[in-house]
C-alpha cells in the first residue's frame, strides 16, 4: 500500500494523510485530488465570515484555523482551533445554508477546498467517510454545548459585586445592618439609655431647679436625631432595594437566556437529526440502486442419456 501511495501525485499523497480520506484507495485519492482546490491564507486573514454562503469544505493541510462567533455582547467567542488533518465548513455544505461561524487563519495556512457538490458526491460514494463526518459533527456539538452552558451559567451576584461602586457597597451594608435585630436592639438600648440618663440621672446632678438635664422631656434633640436618622436611612435603603431589584431582573433575564438557548439547541439537534436521517435514507436508496455484481456460474455437467 505504501508503495502505491508513493506513485501518487503530491496532491493525492497529501490527501492520504488526512484522517477523513484515510479509507480511500489510491485510485480514489487520485480521482479526489482532481476535484480539490489548493488555497493559502496569511496569518490573521479571514477564510469566511458568519452568514456567508457555504461554497465548500475545507481541510487543514498545514497551519492552524480558529473557528469563532460573535456573542450578544459583540465579543468574539472561540469555538475551536483546528490543526492539520481537521476539516471545517461541513454544516453549510450539507444543508446548503449560511455559514454558522467565522473562520480565521491563526498562522500561514494551506487548505484543501472541496466544493459542495463534490463533497456530497464523495459522501454518497463513501459511506464510511459519512460516519466520520457525523462523529466529528457530534463531537463539535458537544464542545459547543459545553461552551454555551458555561457562558450561560453566569453568577449574577459576582458580576454585580464587581461592577458596584463604593457608595453602592456602603448602601448595601447599611441596608443589611439596618434590617437586622442587632440594629433594633442597639437602637432601642440607645433610646432607653438616652431617656433614662436625661430623666433620672442628670436631674440629681448639677445646679438649678431641673438639675443638669441635657435634653429634658419631651426630648426634642432626641426626636431631631431620630428624624435625621430616618431621613438618611430611607434613601440608602431605597438604593439597596434598587440594586436588589436589578439583580432580580438580571437573574430573570439570565434564566430566560438559558431556557432560550436550551430550546434553540434542542431544535437544532432535532433538525440535524432529521437531516442525517434523510441523508442516510438517500445513501441507502443510492446503494440499493447500484448494480449488483453478476454471479458466475460453473460449467454445466453433461447429462448422460439413458
């Protein structure tokens, strides 16, 4: 087999090193090499963009390719980094739709490009390669599923804490302390102590008819301090409540996004499963229509006449 490969063209020998084409016979490799185009991309050059029309399958000969998409925050999310022997662009070729992601060469890259019609014909003629393509698609779907799950399961509390200002953090602390039994007990103790000190203690000290009362009944200064405390505490608590409402809103929005992504992924899985079932039916129908080899019969034995 290796001797036969050495007799092939350079293009066919390079295809023989690709795992997707490893089951092909030498003459099949030579025939496939006639349908494959050679393309080169410089480092950082875009191979295709998301939503472009799928015009072919790419196989990495040398170099490295990054597959990525833009998320809702207009940030690039890397789905995969492909090495020599890997292929990409198969989804748009199979369903003849738009590209689902973008591809960029990380370094100077040499690619094999197989047109849509040639790739589908290749799958029909080589069912084993179809299984390899399906397995590769399933593996990438698992990686994408894991990536989406990680990005969807964000910790809203951590994100809000990282973005909060010093004033917002102080407001949260004040609201948390002001709504606790510790604050109520301390506040009641201060009120009772203030009134007892001015009513019973200071009246026995100092000089004058009323002794040395600092804030005599009806405790006007105490009422002023209570009013000021309530006036300052109310807007601080409202600030904290607004932040809590913002957290609840973001959490609800995050739950919606997770549910929506799960629903979309489920619909995509069902769609791709139906597409695979249809393709398998077409393959089985095509194989059934192929002419069967003629069976050779042995020489007939002469019959003896009686």
